[in-house]
C-alpha cells in the first residue's frame, strides 16, 4: 500500500507563487508516473500535470503551461509542483496521484492507483 501526503497549499495573492510537495511512503514510487490533479468547488477533478517515472517527460494542461513546473526526487520519494503567476481560477484542492501507466500521458483519473488527501490552494484577486 502507498500513502501520499500533500503539503504546501495556502492562501496567496494573484501573481504569487506556491510550491506543493507530495511525499510518498509505503513503497518506492520510482516506477510510477506522478501527477497533480485539482478540484474546484462544484467542478470535476481535472488533470493538471504529470511526470514520468524517470522524470524526463512531463505534460501539462494548457491553462498552466508556462506557469507551473512539475518535478520529482525519486531518492526522496517526493514530487513537487512549483506554481508561479497564480490566478484566482487556480483556486482548488490539489491532489497528488501515482500511476503504473501503460500509455503516455496518463491524464484520466481512472489511470491512477493511489491518491493523496489533497491540499487547498486559494488565490485571491
């Protein structure tokens, strides 16, 4: 079993930055793709970004390209999401997830085996 714990969320003004972290325990995630999803109030959970298990390949939803950067440290079993130039529409609960993917990029929720509990990100205007 794998446990994923997100941290780093909070309240920030528009244009500001936050860095989310997702720490994994229970087993190594070095062969899993790691992703971030988010869910705004009243909306479906949506894909934000994913990084391959080697870390050399990434993908982003169009709305965050150029503003968010995903990275991972397999030695620390941790994945990060650096969020810059934040906008009010980025407000959501952000979830970390792990996938033993068979196709790239894995952007659908059903492709993920493990999920964290989420961390709230609120961007004020």
